[in-house]
């Protein structure tokens, strides 16, 4: 009986980890290619370096600024979502952080679009600046038919 309960917990906690081309097709269908001047390869590169395409990734930043990063695009609870723990969250996307951990990535996409429309665009993401900006990122969508 304990094995059945444990199996149920593992199933609930499992994450959707996208394959590169699967994510590229999903993001293209959601209108991300060309959105606010961004290329599809930018989004796929961003997701690779932020979450390794994992929808359930959470990174705790409590030691730095008392916030956490959530989901595919690692959106910060201090600025973009409400995790119920981060004091003075701006929650600019008007979404619970837990919604950004869903295998249905529509909330993550909507929030990422809001971020990229802001003053710094994709530069809001440190990993995009370090791994994608100014580089040949065509490989992130190569062979995906998008």
C-alpha cells in the first residue's frame, strides 16, 4: 500500500520537460515568433538556459532578495507572480506563481510576453544575456520545421 501512495506522489510531482522542437512548435503556435521583435530561437534559447525546458523548475533566491523563480521562463515572484511568500510582490502578471508550474504553459507565455514588452525586453533575463544575446542561436530551432 505504501508503494501505491508513493507512486501517486511521484506522478503528481512529475514535471513536463519539453523536447526542444516540441517547445519551438508550441511557442510558435502561441505567437511568440516575432512577438515584440523577438525571434522564436530567442525564446527557445531562453527556456533552455533558464529551466532546461522544465515547467516545474523553481529556484529559491531567498538568500539574495527573498524571492523565487518559477517555471519554464523562471519568472520572479518579487516582480511577476504571487507565491504567497514573497513580501511586497508586484505581481505584474496578475498570476499565482503555481500557475507558472503547469504543463499547460499558457500562463507562462502570457507573463513572458508581458516581461518582454517592458523596458529591457529579453535583457530582463540574465541567462538570455549570457547565453543567447549576440550569438548564433539558430540551432535552437534547427530541424524543427518552424
